[in-house]
C-alpha cells in the first residue's frame, strides 16, 4: 500500500501532532507522517516529533520579510521531503491565497469548535459566555477564508455547569485527538469526496460524527 506522505505543521505543544503520529504508526493507516514543521523554532512539539522518530524542521516566520517569502521557504522544505498532504495542528499563521491554492484539497485543519460556530480564537471562553450546551471540534479542508472549508469530521461534547474554559478545552481536545486521525484516514484512503462544501462518502456516520454523552464526559487531560 502506498501511504500518503504527510507533513504536520505546528506552532506549539503538538498534542494533535502526537495523535496523528500515533495513528500513523499502524502500517495499515493510509498516511505516513514524513515531516513535522514548526514556524516557531522553540515549539515543544518539535522535540516530541524527533523523539517519535519523525523528521522535524523549523521555518522561522520572523526572519522573512512577508508571508509569501515565509511560505516559499516552507514550500521548498515540503518539496524536499516529497510531501503530498498537509495537516495543520495548532499552526498559528494565516496562509496567503497563493499557498492555499497550491495545496487546495490536500490540506486539513483541526479547529476547537463546531464550525461554522466560533471561528477564530478563544472558542471555549466564547462558548461558555454564550451559554451553549453543546460544543466540540471540527476537522476540515483549508480554504483561503479562516476556519472555513468542507468539513470532514466533527465531535460534539456537552458543556457542564461547572466548566471553566480549561475543563471545556480539555474535553474538546480529547475529541480532537480522536477525530483528526479519523479525518486523515477518511481523506487519505480516498473513502470520501468533496462535493461543493460537503464531504461525502464516510463508510458509517460514526466515521465522521461523534457525539460524546454527558455520562462519559470526563474532562480529559492536556498533554
Ligand atoms: C488545538 O486546540 C487545535 O484545535 C487548535 O490549536 C490547538 C493546538 O493544540 N487549532 P496542540 O498543539 O495540537 O496540542
């Protein structure tokens, strides 16, 4: 089986990166993690990637005059490693339309909210402030607009009375670690297809949509 050569782009701790690397250890997983790149040389995730035996590189955005210059360097690194697919995992840079169109259909992101609700930052604080009873996370294809693009998989979790942004974040993060590998598997295996703004063809509904019942809503742990 040829496995899709995938790069994970991070800016920080890389817990979603860990989940993707762990899933791809299974030789039957349709993607291999061939590279981790961080725009921050001090990202803790880089050391974790190396410890897991994955090639890791930093492309420091601060040394470039602009976003496109940064992206051209990044692109050279991706080409050097013959990367075919990208997973953004806590990567805190917006891409130019040039880079997104280069990778269109070959780049996923994980977002800590049930899109299209709560695009952007501080999703857990905003969900609590709004009093919503259900929150969650979304794995989606990347398009030029921030936190938009066809949705591959989502998980919904309950919001509990005594939640803080931290406990809610931990509950959501535990599900990010479940749905991101699930989404990469669906896309890399060719099981799903994009039809306009919809991603169709998941073998069962549970392959694309998870609902965590309140009874099993442990806060989870932040690695
Ligand atoms: C996650 O909550 C992800 O949804 C968001 O940034 C965070 C990254 O966390 N895009 P980690 O680096 O994967 O632990």
